[in-house]
C-alpha cells in the first residue's frame, strides 16, 4: 500500500471513529447504551412505522440484540409494542407519553445539532459527503467480502 493510500485510510478510520465516539458520548450522557440510543434515535423519525425487524435491518443489529433493547425500553416505560398493528413478529414499536417526553428532552437535542450541522455546511456539501461515504462503504464492503479465512 502506498503512503498516500495508507494516510487516507488512516484518516478515514480516525474520522469515522471520532463521529461514532461523539454519538457514544451523547448516549452515555443520557444514561443509554449505544444500542438503546440508536433504537430511540430511530423512533424520533415519526413518519416511519418501526418494527423490530425494520430496526434490525436499519441498524444492522441481530434480532436478539434489538429484542433485548426493546424489552429494556419497555421496562423503563419509554415504548410499547402495539398489539393492534400487525402479526406477532411485526408489531409496531411506539413511544409512550413518558417516552415522548424523554425523547423531546434528549434525542431531539441530537437531531437539532445534526440539523445545525447540515445547515451550516449546506446541502451541496452534505450531499457530496453522503454520496462519497456511501461509495466508500459499498466499495470497501465489496473488497472486504472477498477476503477468505
């Protein structure tokens, strides 16, 4: 690997870790595990009808992990499974009144910070970042998938 490629990869990984660490610090500040944070984060998108399977797919988490997180959030009184919504394994995850209050006091601050970032940097730069990130992830995943043990 040449020095330019090595430096790029090193910087890319460092920047990705810094971004992940920023979200981790916020989750910790709110007393949440990373998994709990990301499941609740999904629920802030009210236009989506979230199910455990959709969260598994979106966050690339195992069914067992998501189930455990949902059960913990149910026990805290933040969410419930809507028995009216669908079949047994496709129940919608909905927030309780207490959950709505919690989300408005915590994760909405994260969404506001993200919105400020987006508006500060502008749509063209953010679109460019997203497209480049997607291309890098897709290409790297392809080459990593070719690795044999």
